[in-house]
């Protein structure tokens, strides 16, 4: 993400246009750097709480009870339970570049944070650029923020023999530290805080990353994945239903599933943050990258799920129950089932198929068993294609196992064989349907439907050719198909021939 660096030098130290940002430092003053929101865009306490919830949820009450002993005890207990891995955290690369440049000049760098000392020490040991740390320590029962941090920094600087220091921070709590600093470095600081800082300080370096709140919001709820919920309309198309009330109900069902899916996506992203950060594509997700705070993600997820529940209840209790089953299964998948080989494939396939079931429930249309049979085989094939893409990526990276999944590199050929077989089975079921009595009831010219199995099979084979070549965009074959012109051509041809076969239906 592009970062703009602005240097504001007012009364103290006017500079010429030829000067650089680094020239605004005093020659020897030590530089103290905040952690949460500054060196890393995330809040490490919230990250640690999420890690506790993910790895040992039964220990969460223990962490919450420690609040009774004070905030420093709460931070210490949470950090001890979480074992947060500093190597997985996202870091502000532009600030790191500045710090490394100052380190080469011989400047003392100190990581000063209100976070627990375990986390601060782990970050310092990982980055290997800091000379010392200042952090909240449970033993002195002092939460090192605001005035407490300023006093600790002033004392530390004095012990080094300095009367002045520079400080890099980002929040309202840092105003007390900036006030006594000779140089204030503001990193992605909120406008309200930056306004106060400009009023109290004459020597400021501003590091401002481009903010795109709407883009972050849409990406966090994966609005592009709402297209998968178009499966809700499939029962109406299969039943040749053109009634407006039924389509209106289906539209509300589409909205409910979209809201619910977005809420569960956020929960999945919260629980899968460490794994996502090691992934070349998923690491760019708002929660994994730190562009969306953990607390904001939790609040947004709760709001989306509540809106989905209200919408579902407005349709019918049966649809609400269907959505509830989908939600429970999705969350179970996020927490546990995705780590179990084979079972994860079956669950993924059912999560697609339940959208079709929900469409029938919402529009009060009986779903054909043939449609469900074809769907199950298709979605199993697509789920296996997704796993193949992930295993291939891991193989190319030289690793032995997919992190957070139950598959090894040696499983690649087995998974590929199962996926191709399942895809071909779906085409076979489609062929059997064409010769079934149901086909002759629903279509006036069912013979024309024989054109569709080869087209359908061509699409399946294209998906697996692309999987073998490691060309699936985002590793999701359904998402790939929605952006793939040949896939749209196949879908259009199937629709056209099916429509012609239906002409003259009694």
C-alpha cells in the first residue's frame, strides 16, 4: 500500500528543500517506536485474544478473569496463553525502512509499547533492529501507556545520557509522549489526533498510507463471493418457474445468504489469521494484512449475521432453519472440519448444495432429486480442484503439508483422480436424467438435451486442465469460472439448448 511521507518543520529547525526526512532528526537522540498501530497496523492484545479463542477457547474465561487484577495482569495472562508468533504479524515496511536507515547511522532504537513484555520482546527478537525494549510488565502493575510511557521513555533516555528523544506513534495515547519529544513521527494517525499533534508540536514527520475504507469493507465481506448464492435461483430455473412472488422470495433468500456468508467469512478470517498470513493471496485480506482491526471485524460479523437472521425470519421458519444449518456447518468447517481430509471436501460440497435447497425452500418449489445428484458430484469435483490448487502451491513452495489443512504433497495425485472422477460422474448423471421419465415430462424436445452433456463435460475438463497448470485464479474454481469467458460460453450454450428443448412444453 503506497505511503506518503510528509515532513513538517515549523519554528524549531527550518530546513532547505535539499534536506531529507532523516535530516530532521537531532544528531544523537534515541528513537523510541510504538508497536500497536505503528510498527504493526494491528493491536497485538486483540490478536492475542483471537489466538486464545482459536487455539484454546476454554482458556478465554481465565484471561477475562485476570482483568479483575488490572490491565497489566490481563495483558500478561493473554500473552502467556496466546504464544503470539511475531513472524506472522504484518509490519509497516515504510517505517521499517526509515528505522533501518537510522540504525545504520548508529542511532539507538528502542521498541516502546504498552503491550505485554512477552510480545514486545518477541517482536524485537524477530526484527533484530532494536537496542532495547520498554513494555508493560505484570510485576510492576503499571500499564505503560500515555503519561506512564512518557515517564518511562524520559527515564530511559536519561539513563542513556540524553535529554531529548524522538518518538514514533499513532494514537491519542501517544500525545503525552509526543509533547516531550524533540521529533514526533506520526504513522497512519487519525485526523483528529493529527490535528492536536500539529497544535502542540513544531517538528513532525507524517507517514500516511492511502486509506480506502469502502474497498477494505467490500473485500472483507467478500462481496464478489455473493455470486455463489446465485445457486439459490437454480430450482426456479429447473422448474421453469416465472412467477414473480417466487422470484421475489428467492431474491430475499439471496440477500439473506449473502449477509450470512459475509458474516461467517469474517469469522473464518478471524480464526485463520496466522494461516492466511503465510498464504500469497489470502495474506492480502483486510484482517490478515491489518487493514481492518480485529474488533471491527468482530462487530461487523455480528451485524451481518443479525441482519441475515432478520431477513431469513421474514421469509419463513423453514428457510431460517436452513440458513441456521448452513451457518452452523460453515462455522464448524472454519473451526475444525477444514482440517480433516476428505470430510472437508464433503462439507464444502454440501455448503454449495444447501444453497440450492434454500432456494427451493424460499420459493416453495420442490427440488428435483436429479438436480441434487448432479450438484453433489459437481461440487465435490470443484472442492477437490480447490484442494489440488492448494497442494500444488505448497509443492512449488517446497513444503510438505498445507498449513491448517489435512493434506500432504503426496496426496496430490489421489485428490486429482477423485476430483476428475467426480466431475465425470456429474456428466453421467446428467445423461441419465435426459433418458429419465422426468425429462420427458419437463421438456417437449428432450432429445436436444443430449447436446448439453458434452458441453458440460468440456467445462469440467477445462477446470481440471487449469488446475493441473496451476492457473486457477484465487484457487477457487467457481470464482475462476465466473471470470472465465469459455466457462460462460459453456453455460450459455447449455441454457440455450435447454430453453429450445423446453419450447412447446404442455
